C-alpha cells in the first residue's frame, strides 16, 4: 500500500532509475519528458554503459555517440532529471509511493567545478589500467572517462591518492575542482517508484579454461574486439595482434564461448552471433586480404538482421565452420591454435590464427551487485523479473530483465518508464 494510502505521509512522485546505460538513460528521459521528477544514478564515472564502449551498433552500424548524445542533450535541457554518478544502491525499504533508498557515493576526488582542462592528468605520474578499454591499455590516474563522457568531468583513480599525489593534483587545478580528501558518502533518497536498469557484464573468459584466454594476449573477447576496432581504442582503430602489434590477417571468431552451456551460461545472449558478424566486417574493411573463420553452433540473426548475415556470408573470405572448438593451445610460433572437429564433415582440425575472438555472453550485473528484495526477483539466470502481485513500484528494464540488443533495450526501458509513471500517479 502506498504512503498516501496508509497515512504514513505524502506519496512521492519521483522516479529513481538505477543504472545509466542506454536503458537507464532512456527510462529517465522518457519519464521526465512526461512530467515526472527523475533521479538517475550510475555506479561508473559517466553515463552510457556498455553501449558507449561499442565501435558501432545495429541496425545501421553507426557510431553509438550519435544516439547517446541526443539523449544527453535531452538530459541537459530537462530540469526534472538529476544525475548522480559513482553511486550505488545499498538498500531499499518501504513501498510504492514511499521507498527509502540508501545510496553510497564512491569518491571521485573531483567536484563539479571541473572544466575538463586536463591539468590534473599532466600532473600525475601514476598509470592505471584503462577501464574504458577493458584494461587493454593504460591511462593516467587522473583521466576523462572517454572523449564523449557525460558528465564531462575528470576522475582521479584511488591509486594516485595512495601514491601520495593528492596535494600535487590539487595544486595543479586552477579551478578548485580537486578534492583529495573525498571519502564518499552514504545518503537516503525518498522516491515513489524504482526502475532497475543495472545492465550486464561480459561473462568472465577466465572461466573457460579450455580456451586459454589467460595464456595468450592474442585471445580476446568480443567486447575487447569492439575497443580494438574503435578510433579511441588502444590501437586507434587498427585491428592488431595485442602480442606484437602486427596486423591480424587471419582471425577466428568463436560463437557461444561459455553460452548455451550448462557449465557456464545455459542461455543464448541474443547478440553474440550478430556481434561476430559485425567483427568479421570490421576485419574485412581493414584488410582486403584477410581471412575470417566463424566457428558456430547455430547462427541466430533475428528479424531484419538476417540481411546482414546474408551479406557477410556472401564474402568469399569469410568462412563459416559448424563446430564448437574443443580447446585452444598456443603454438610454437606464439599463435593461438584451435583444435576440434567439424560437425558436418567430421574432420579433425588444428588451425592457427593471428587473433581469436571469444563471443562471450551477457551476464546480468545484478549477479554481482545489490538486488532488490521486493517487487522483483532474480530468475534462475540472475535477471530481474516481477514478483506476481508484488511489483507495484519496482520495474526492470533493458538487459537487467533479460538478454536484449540496443533497440530492444530502448523499447523495454520506455515500457518500464510508463509503468513507473502509472505507479507514482496512482500512489
């Protein structure tokens, strides 16, 4: 029962959106433009989630900056939206119209006065793994999350403070934006409904012992491939072997790496086949003489995207091999070598490659983070689904609710925003 109905106090009309990826941003702007106050919290230093790390995305293979920037402009122009980055939900109580949400803000060491001038980056000598590029390269410990970050504000890694550089960074900033004493904080929010858009994380390839991810730098994941192909990635868009910087002219793309497997992720993540088709296109665009082999169980290209599959398959230098490789070993020349059996002709193979890309699946972030204890429940795979008769003010959106591509995540988020609006207006 809502607060306004049980006499505990006035019902809140504010909607909290947890997660600032494409689904969370969509839910926030749609709800705000319908007239609701919205608080959007994101645990990272900038909005955009996994989508902002893509080189291109379906269906038009355009750069994700286009769609994200339009939404960022909608946020900037709407006073009803309040954005909080580096924040995570720690607990929640109450009911529709009267949720009390405990939020922890992690220290950023940089406040709102930041102009993104980069003086702090010039002052630090500490280097850290670049989270935007999945650790494929390093960045100064005072850094802008990426070139299109929203908010456009630097963040200082804790390693720089631990190295004793706090006061040096503070002195380098002419705007008083550096706060080396930032300890973070915990605070409460009072909201009427909550949209959980906590997104996904790539399945950990280290769990796939037979594929030797930790034994060769030339074995990477599908999300790392996106960064290799991106102009702001570790190789400035050139698809090179991480081990020696040479062009990757012979590439293997392994489907269902840890997916549709009872020992790992038993479900299909929907996007992996299409992602690998896209990666084949990346390689062929860069290297006219490149050879790409796609190892697959089944190819799943839903809806109109079947046409893209047909286009890639028509390329004579892209070969589809129906097989799930048994294991990968590193050859004497340092190249990864795939071992297995072709399903159709039953031939055993041992094939070397310059680069191997594992199409790992989508695992809900809720598996590793806080999960709501009311209104929503994790299903057998960790995705958040409604509890029968108990979901009056809690809604999941995007990949938090199940494996979806970008367009489906946007649709899911719009639907969740509408449900949340109805919930608070009826509280």
